[in-house]
């Protein structure tokens, strides 16, 4: 069946997202069917009405003989699925489970893949892949805004507080308004080439790379590893370590950056808007426009810092260093 949708010469959205999803029960009720999810995804992807991805035309036909509707441009005949061009593209998982996952990852503290698999009643592999695809949307959200104004960059370590060598060195950047209040936060795992292996200190090149990628027009101050942390940035060090430890039982270096994006996405979202359900709809909007992340890309090898003992040649030498430190 084909239906042409138009209003005053332009197409209109098939339905606005119901902004009553403030709890887990609300999400499961509001988005329990594929039709309801497709309507909400349409509104998130084209909030001003349909726009053909190929030619930008606003008139379209709708094919409803499929599991998900298919939108065909009246001008160029390009066919667009509601999931094409989103993080859900190519997924056989029902949209209702995707919406539930987006809601759970938007909540304070997030959720581990183990618990997400239980909540969605899917396999661990499916839950893990869904989580990282949603984190891809969080990554693009964080990259869309740079730090401006007064910016402070600090180095710190994720891991044990007893020894520096096993830690994963990280950079944290914060922009502040004229009143000195934190406006935006960014976290980055430096390139292994920018880190001294034996003590995990970050080179000057690491700070410069962070500024080039994450900072716009700003007055930048740098805080080295041993310097006093900014009073508004310091609590996030502890919160990040506790969150990674308590929620995920620790995260390895390979995928650590994805979790840094998730942490900063929630921090920035909660500071920007205070509505109870706003972060969920914000994340849904980013998921509707973020690029697709495949399993092959997600699992391919990545350069990371080697384990701490390799800097000393053998585990025996590393153990002797640890004993001297404790003594």
C-alpha cells in the first residue's frame, strides 16, 4: 500500500515523539510496538518533516507491507527506511528493544552489557553490540561541540591510586563561563606515542593533540599529573573511576574511549537540560543521525599502551619495582 503525505506543499512528520517516557514502565508502554517506534524514529530523524536523503525533496510515498515502513521520494524514487543512516541500520533486533536500550544508557550510571542483556532478553553479544552502537552516537554528540572560552586541561590516571605504571593516562578538559562555572566536559585517551611508557606521563604532544581536536577559540591552561586539580573538575576523576569499577568491573584500554564518551555525554547532557526525560530524547536524536558501527570495525585491533610490566622487560623485574615502592 502506498500513501503520499503532504501538507501545504511540504511533507510532514508521521507523528511526534510522546514526551511522557520518564520511567522504564513508560518506555515499555509507549514504545511497545514497531509502529510506535517507527513513528518516534521518523520524528527524531526528520523533526521538520521528511527530507529525501538523496535529493532533499519533501514529498514521499509510504510502503506499509514491510515490518518497518519504507519511504519513497516522489521526485527521485529513492527509498529510505527509518533505520537507514542510523545506528540501528542493518539490525534485526526489534526497535522496541533498541528504544529500551537507549533509555537505559541515558539514565544516571548507565548499565552494563550483562544487565542490559537481561533487561532486553537478548544474548550478551547482542547487548554488547547495541551498547557500543549507542556509544557511537554519544561519541558524535561529543565531537560536535568543542571547548571554548576559558579552558582547563588536566592529566590523570584511570586505575589504582597506589602505583602509576598500571594506570591508563587520560586527559580531561573543561570549559568555564564568565562566572567560573563548568559549561562542558571532554575526556580523551591519548595516543600511545604521546605517553612515556615507564611512568605513564603524557608528553607535551599529547596536550597539543587534545587541544587541536577538542578546543576551539579559548584561553587554555594546562595541569600536569602532579598539579592541583581544578575544584570543579576534580570530582569527575573519582566519579569516573568508581563508575567504571562498580558498573563494569573495570574497562580495558581497547574500548576505554567509548566509555569516556558515554560518561561525558551524560555529564554534559545533565548540565545542559534538567527535564527528567530530555536526555533520553536527546540520545534518541543522536542515534537517528549517527553513522553505523559494524561488529568488524568494533572488534578490529587497536593500538594501546602495553601492560605495565613490559616496560621493565620481565614480570620479575616489575615485581621487584613494586616491592621497592611498597617498602
